[in-house]
C-alpha cells in the first residue's frame, strides 16, 4: 500500500518526529507573509543564497524549546548574526527595510555553539522549497533541487509567471 500519499504522510511524520523546523525568507520588509524561500532541517545547518528580492524578513515556524535561531547579513551564516530568536514558538524577524538576511539557521542550545567565528566552517544549503499564492488565490509549495532552479523560480515569481511556477514539482500537503 505504498501510494505516493501514504509515503508523503510517512515522510511528514518522520520529519515531525525528528523536529525539523520550517523556516523562511520573505520579500516583505515588515511581515513574514507572502512568497518565501523555505528551508526544512533538524538544526545546525545554514540556509541561504536566495535571490536578492528575498530575505527582507525571516521566520522560523514552531521552534522547539531550548533552541536558538539566527539571521545573518551574509550568505553563509559566517559573520556575527544580525538577529536572534529563541524557541519555543514561531518567531518572525522583519528587517524593517534596513536589514536584509542572506542566510538563516537554527540550533539546539548546547548541541552547537552560536557561530560568531568567521572561520568556523558551516554547511550551507539552498532552500528546499518555494511557497507562493498564485493569481487564483491558491497556495502552492514547489520543490527546489538546485541553485539554478532557485534563481529561475525567483525570476518567475517576480514576473508573476504562475504558468512557469506550476511546472515545478509540488510538495503536498502544503506546509506553511
Ligand atoms: C575561531 O577562529 C580562531 C582563528 O581566527 C581560531 O583560533 C578558533 O579556534 C576559532 N574558534 C572556533 C570555535 O572554531
Ligand atoms: C513564463 O515562463 C515561460 C518559461 O520560461 C516562458 O516561456 C513564458 O514566456 C513566460 N511567460 C510570461 C508571461 O512571461
């Protein structure tokens, strides 16, 4: 009974059980709403490199207890962090039009120190998905598999080319 749906649900359960956090970079300078490039991981990674129109606000959804999240001006989580946020709970950090975040991460407190050391190596990943609302008001989440895809998806989103975006593999159920 390995239907794609049951596999997707199993995957979602597996992600839930290991407490992956969904965290995103938005175009808005004042709120964590609208189109976003998003990352999903179990902590200790750096996620970034999205096109320059994104990263003006950042959000971590349902951070577990005893976690710290960070946003950085650079694209590799390697300079001093510009903002911090602590779990538990969902945390949004608008950049206010002043701060753009080039990369974000989160860690379990105690498992890994905050990276204030420019020489500390960080594993930096690209976002795993892009979430957007098309002109019919439908919320979509599409999968990103390469940096090239990510940049092209960003261009299509800025051009409001929903037809092109609809051609990418959809992730269901939509996780916002
Ligand atoms: C931070 O960088 C310095 C060199 O600039 C190095 O000596 C030190 O070990 C680093 N600290 C960590 C935690 O990696
Ligand atoms: C949308 O993107 C597709 C694929 O790149 C392109 O062929 C098409 O011309 C674009 N449509 C608009 C309205 O820009």
